[in-house]
C-alpha cells in the first residue's frame, strides 16, 4: 500500500540523515530514494504474486481461477510496470518473470472465457520492456 511505501521511504531517509547524509547534494539523494521506491514496489508485486498464487497451490487448490485472488494489475498496468523498470534500468529477472507469468495466466483465463486477451499495444510494450531490460526467457528464440 502507499502507506507502506511512505513509511519505508521515511525510515530510509531518516537512516541517511542520522548517518551524516550528503552536503547539499540533493539530486543524487533523490535518485537513491527513487530507486528505493522502485525496489519497494518490486518487492510488493513479488509478495502479492506469491500470496495470491503459490499459497493457493500449496493448499491444494489448482486450476486457472479456482482459489485465486483477483489480479492486482490488468495487462496495461503490467506493461506499464515493466516499462518503468526497464526505462529506469532496474530490470529484475525475478520481477519480470513474475509479471510475465501473471500476464500469461490472465490471458489464459480470459481466452477460456471467450475474451480477446491483451491488446496489441500492451503486448508490444511488454516485449519492448523485456528487450530494453535485456531479459530473455527460457523459451525465447535465439
């Protein structure tokens, strides 16, 4: 939640202030704090994915939609998240893998229900993010 992000940032800023901090150089400090925000978002996405999907499987509930919580992000939001991480040069293989698996899971469910799946723009933004971050999938063609 946004409160968790604010609290984590506040703690990070407080620890830097107590540790001496930089002398008037706020741009590098702002950059480090922005990186911390991105890291917190990544951890939250990963934790949410595992609590939604892995715990359901551990409890013996399988299937595409049975026992699963509602997705935290739609395909456009997932593409935007990957774009932001790639653009900020913070592409993380674990995060990208989790978001890609969630996109595939949602697409499979939507297609099974007669839907059309992600829009071409959402797919192209996702592919661009993977290419920009330099992340290659196991099944990607060389």
